[in-house]
C-alpha cells in the first residue's frame, strides 16, 4: 500500500503549490482511516527537501515518486521512493528520511547509533542499516520485484545533519552498511541527486510503483521451516529497528555476563507477531556459535516438538534435546550452571513443575538461578491458564532477590497479521479486553471474515492449505477430548449438529501443526500457541457470547478435559469475584491468541449467533468495509491475493 504516488513533475508541483499535505491527509483517511494533519505536517520539512532534491533537469520528469510504502507482512513504511530505468534495468531508489541533527557512534555493537528522539537519547539502527533492511524485506516478500528483476537501491538522507571531520555516522565501523546504503547529509544534495540519477536515467517505463504496490506477496518464511538453515549459520530473517537494537543488546550483554561473571536478566515485551521467537532462535544460534552453553526454554511443548521434528535428520537427537528444554527442567540445576537461558513465551511459566505440580519452588526463580544471563520474551496478554504466572513484576522480583541486573525493552513492530498493528488493537477492542483508539480501524491488509457456515470455513482452510500446508482449523476448548479417541480421526470430538458439522481434535501422537493431513483436525490453544500459520479458521465456542451489548464469558462451558481452568471451581467457592475475573481474562486471552496465529488471515465462526452478528456489525463499521455474505468460496481471480 502506498499513500501517495505521482510523477516527479506532479510531486514538485504539489509541494510548490502547498497541496501535498492536504493530499496526503485525504489519502491517509481513505486508505488507513486515521491520522491527523499535524502528524502529516511533521513530514512537510522532509518532503520539501526531497522536492529540492528532485529539481534536477537530469532526473526525468516522468520518473515515478511514491511516499509511505508499507512493506508487506510488516507494520513498517518506506519514506520515499523514486522509480525509473538506467537504460538496462528497472530501478527503485529507496530514501529513508531523517530529521536528526546529532549522532553518536556505538562501535561496541553492529549497526547501531545513538541520537535524540522523543525528548531523550536513544539507541537506534544506523540509517544505512535501516534503509538496507527495508529494501531486503521488500525483495523477500514482493514477487514482482523478484520475477521482474526490479533492482532496489537504498540510501538515507539526513537533511538537518552536517557531517564533520571523523564523522561518527561515517565511522569505519559502519563501512559494510554504508556500502550497501550510502548516507547523504546537509550540503550533499547534489551527491544524493547523482545517486538517484545513477539508477534513474529514464522515466518509469514499466509502472514500477504499481508493480511493487500490487505485487503478489510471497509466502512468508516461518520460523519452524527456517530453523535448520539458521542452525547452519544462515541469516534467514532480517532484524529491523527495535528488533535489531534489542538483539544486539542481548547478544553483547550475554557475552559481557560470561566475561565478567555478572548475573543479568533481560525482559523483552512484545505482542503477537512482534518477532519474539525469531529473536530468541537467532540468539540461540549465534550464542552457540560463540561456544556458549545456551538453551531455548518454553513451557509449551508444541513449538519445541515442531522444532525437533524439523531438525530431525540434520543434527543428532541428543543435540536437539540439549537445545530445547521445558521450563520445568531446572529444579535441580546448580547456580549459573548454564551460560544463557532463552525463555520464550515467558508468560506461560508456572510456579511448580512436574506432572502433579509438586516439584521445585518457582520456575522464574529457577531459570534465573541456573543461568549467568537469562532473557525472557513475554506477552502478559497471552496467559491462558490459571497456572500461568509469568509477569514482568515477578521477573523483576526474582532478579533483585538473586542479585541480577535487570534490563527491559519492548517490541512494537508487527510481523504477523500481515503487519497490521491495527488488526490486533481492533481485536482487543472487539473482544472488550481493553478499549483502544482502534474501535473501527482494523487496517486494510489483513483478511478477516465472519462465517455463517463452519463447513464452508473448513473447505476454504483446506483449499488454502493445499498451497503450502500452512493453514489450520482452531477451536476454543469447549468440547471434550476423551483419551479413547485421541488417536482416531474417525472419532469426532467437536459436533455442531445444527450445521451438520463435525471435526476431530488434533491427534495426540502427531505434530499437528505441520502434518499434511492434520488440516482436517482442529487444534486448540495448547497446540497452536507459539506457532504461526498463513490462515486460521477459528471456531469460537459457547464459553464466550454476546448479551445486552457486552461480550461475556462463561467458564462452565469449558471442557472438563481442559486443564486451563483447573482449580477454578474451588476458587469460585472461596472467592467467586476473583474466580470470575481470572477465568474471564483467560478466556478472552485464549481467543485473542488463536485469532492472531494467522499471518495473512483469520476466519471465524461463533457458536453463539448473537456473537457472530456482533462481529459482523463491528466488521461493517471497520475500515475498510468487507463483504459479509455467508458465501466462502474464493473467486478464481481473487485467489492470488491470498
């Protein structure tokens, strides 16, 4: 998606005639539905400078200009693009605009600098790295860029920054990044013009901006599919912005902790799809390559089992077992027995360990005790059982108790739900988890649909799954999972007789998330949390409904075989208000979590007719409006979009 597109001549005219801000505002309102003129006016200075840059007779009048291009599958945007031809090939120049006036180098870490932003000094990625990383993501995700050999040429323009002798921005430490994407500063307007003219000698012959904007999005890389390659030392994922900052911090803090024998704890918060697991595995791989004893730890066995299955045949089983551990594995560990423990899905940690929850003292305390450097990746809004105790406050408490230095950070960039921060905020508002500014704004790049027929929803998930085995059915845990039928798909656990619909829970002895035939089975929160798919079809059970204008929950509708709310009846007798509050939070968090497993889309069917209608009404009000007819079939001409 692009906010503004024009020829060079039209762009300069819009700036000169002071029409650009108004047109950007109108485009934002039409395409995104939320912004303010003051926000857009903050760009005005930078865009005026780019107008000055473009006023060179040798830059073709019919070269194409675009502003604010959203990178597919992310929430990131490219500031400015110039498209044209060099006589041999098509090129798109990517310009990252900065209003910085001061910079300090950070030579202890890769690709980071320090500057003043938001009223204080912050460590951020070097502009060259940022511009290059955005170009790399566009190349990875856009099929037209690859198939039509469109070359991307990134650079950065700091129009308020004047370079000095021995300039920190140009330090030899950044030489590799500067080579990939040069930086131009105040007084270097002609150098930037020359950079653009090197690649754009002729106009946009092939509608390159259109080709990029409408390019089919290539299937997203999934962590589970890339793991084996990562363990071989290959860079499968480009870390951008705060991901790169926190990764570099964590990597070097881990090395420093081992070197100085100083105990440290790092906490990284982030919502669904912000890249927590990608960062976790990147750290695991690169710390192992530094010959450190590093382990990936999670309470949930589903991702660990999938990772182990993907690695089968590439490394020995003992090595796999030594890399991936459950959170209850450290009750008997010695102090600082491990160099680094990487705790993914830290919100799922329990107090006690063992089958009967009678071993150890506290899993948070135990992992901190066992490691010189412990990093927790956490999203407190994904607690889904009564036993889940992982919280930033509790980590802080035990870090202090064990004399560990605490470092905190927060990921905000969105890489799931097609990069739609708006969708997740909208979902929180719709589920009445929290009121957000996104009451009617769910973004435009995420495919969300309310279905009237679960059979049609299943058919579409099966059709989508035929492409790459990355679409799955999920359901709220409101139907029993009896031991007798757990290995037999002929035993249909979930039955909706009024729709003539039935489906089995996932087989107990399969890796449901990646087995080709498991698309005909339904997974639950316990088999899907920590994993990601392209599309999910979610059956929302009777534990959540819509009454008198409110989304309400009922924990008595949960299956008896679900251990998420084990102990709630006893608590309800002792403190009914607290029991209801805890159960309500868990049920809402559960649906929020399963409804954000899909990277490209989520289809839902609610067993409560009023809840289904409520979702439809909220969908009608959202931006953009989407057809809510019960017909699920995807038209042939539309299938390429998915």
